[in-house]
C-alpha cells in the first residue's frame, strides 16, 4: 500500500531508522576504504554524524516539520566528522531547508529537497570528484525529479530511487580507477545508500524499534571542566549550578545580541561557553541563579535540553563517575586538550589537530595555543573545532587539520564563527602542519602568512608506515593482509614484510637531489632503539641529507617520515 505524503512524525521515524541502519553497517562500510589501512573510518564518521542528529531528533515530542528540520540540520552540522560526515551533513542541511516550511512532504517536495541537498553538498566541496558519495546523491536526486512527474506514491518513488542509487554506486569504480584497483565501490556512497534504505524501511514499517543508543545528550563543553574536579573543594565552588541548555532561535541573534547575552551571563556566573549558528545557540554556564539564565535566553527563543546540576551536592559522587567516563571517552572519541591557556587576548592564535604525545609536545613547542586530539584514528567533529576556537583568545586563528579527512570539518566550523577570523591551512599530514606553523611570521599580514605557510607546506613530502588490514592491489602493487605499507602523498610508495625495510623503501622513493632534511617521527609501537637503528640506516643510505629523529607517539602508524 502506497503513501502520498510524509508528515513530521513519519519523517522522524524514518530518520531514526536511517541512523540505526547506518550505525549497524558502519564497520562494513569502513572495510570499503580504498587503502587497506587500519584507520578506515568512513562508516564511523558518517555514523557519528547522523547519530549526533538522531539524538536531537529522538528528543522531540510530537514534532512539527520546522523543529524536525532544525534538529536534523543542527545536529548533523555540529556532529559532522571527516569528509564523508561533512558531506552527509550538507546533504541533510540542503534537504531540510526545502522541507522546513511544509506540513507534509509529497513526491515533488521530496524530489526538490533531494536536489537542494545535493547542490548544497557539491558547493561545500572545493573540488568535487565524481565516483563518490556526491555522484550517488546526484544520481538519486535526478531520478527523484524524473519520478516526481510520474507518480504521487512516495514508496514507489523511493523504491525506484534506491534501485537507481545502487546502480550509480555500482558504477563508481568505473569513474575512479583507484576504486576499481581496490575492487570496491565508494564507501561514502555506500553509506548514503544505507541511510536511504534505512529511512525507507522506517516508512514502510519494517523497522519498529527507533530507540537510539545513548540518547542522553551531552552538550560537550562542560566536559572540559570535569578533568580537574578532583582538585576542587566544595567550598571553592563560587557558582554552584552547572547550567546547560539550547536556545531554538525565534528571532535574530546577531553579533551584538550575542555579545550582550554573553556579557549578561558573565555578570551572573563563569565558565561560559556560547556556540551559535543561524538556528540554535548552545549554552553552558556556572551560576548561582539558573532561572535568570533561562529567563534571559527565553527572550531569543524557546529552550530545550535544559540541565542543571548542583555541583556542591554532587561533587563527591561525580568524581568517580567523571574519572570512569573520561577514561572511556579518551579511548572512544577525539577530545580537545588545551596546552596552556593564553595569558591575554592576542592578534594570532593557532589550533592544531594532533594524535600522539610526542607530536603534541612538538606542536606546543612551536606555538600551538590549543590542540585537538584526533587525526588518523578519530576525526574530530565540527563541534570539537568550535569548542577549540572558543578557547583561543585571538583575532585571527589558524587551524591546522593535519589530515585531509579533517579539512572539511575545519572549514565548516570556520563558516559558523563570526566574531573571529578563522583561517584553515589545508595541511593533509602532521609534517605539513609542523612546517606550516614553523614558517608563520608574526610581522606578516594574514594573507602573506597564508601564502607563505601553504608554499612551504607544499615542499614537504610525507610517508606514513602502517599495516594492511585486507588483501588488495593499489597502484599496481599487490598487498596481502598483514603486509607493511608506505603511503605517500599521492599513493602507495612501498609494500613489504618488515617495518624497517618498508620505511627505507618509502624513503628511497621520496628522496631526490633536492632533498635536504628528513625527519622521522616514530610511533607508540616502535621502541627507541629500533627507531635509532632506522635513523642510522637512513643516515648511511642518504649521507647528503640531514636526518632527524623525533618521538611522535602516534598510534597505528609506525613511522611518519617527512622529506624537505
């Protein structure tokens, strides 16, 4: 039996079913990663993105389309991780802009929303590639427009759209040779298909359980407070109530409004964090008068996710819970870490994404104000970026993503910030980020520094040494599961059976007559003596180059090697 329209309640169920389907399939999608590296994370990133939205969607009771659209858009926007997650959030963002002002979705509205979502996602990517999630999204949107003129049955339409989406996905290896070499379809496109298929099952009633795991929503910023609670005596707590809430904006909330609002909250409390976009404002404040904070916030819109904790009363109990939670979070997700807070407001500030004790110390040593833990094994979200930006007191803040899969999230965060000038330096590897930061000149203008940092960064070649998680063929090289791989900036450099042998082969592939400096960063799985032996071998093999050895402490990757 067909249906002619989707109301808000039906869309809510469909979206939650889509989120559950993607969450259930994320590991399978991870395995479709072209390079058989142990950090293949497309499925994880897309799942974390949609689950951030799903938690907001699940919290709505008797939603209307406008509130539902806001929850999907804002939740996915701030929870977006990795390129695939950012693109998914943009697909949702465009889709919800089309539906937010209707009471129910018919085939025409659905087709228009899919087209708008695709257009929004394409615009978010600097150089869109065909054969990716974008191609699959466009194929389904085009098919939806064709079908909207032929039927008013939404189930019939979506079923045909899915069939066509699967076909487009199957053709992605013909559009991207690297997919064909690896014998896989595009992982992001597969993730999108699972989202649509899950939503379809929600519409047809095949899915009856819409509960989202871990529905309790953590606004995030307050967790940075939790780390040192063990050092706080209850008598030292000046403002006793940890107050958190979301404002669903119903009127303009410009720069001046935000500044006035922040000033008011600072007059009644401390530990203030205010993060806003064009639809919501997230607030965290410690105060003795939560009601006053709520009253002021109500002048801008309705409130949701209101949470007040008596920090004095719960202090002892929360010490234990926070310690346990912190240990879990450090293993499960990227967590912002502040090296040393800036003493005063300044002209320039720097945020770097880092993964590994040694690498973090290097970034702090060359001027990073704030580090976001993450990178290869866990891509930080747009929300993580926003929290970091809020912590750096500077007019101009440079962000170094240090991973090609984090650049889009950083750019998305920069677009949401209005009171600071955010500059994303598109560093794709840690060595590139280090080189960029070293070459910052405080006497130059922002534009001059961007040109200088990107130029110097472009002279760095990087190799990453890790192990293969599956058997495949990349760049003409046969790779067996468990082999050691040397991944370069543009493809595979070397494959071998030993870490040291593969690292040396990769280094040989990078070095030429213009190479002057080689820096070897050894990871957490490499002992100091082994690293020294590797460096000595490199010095003997390449006597014309200066060889430096640094402890990086990064997981997964035995060595990161840069050649300049």
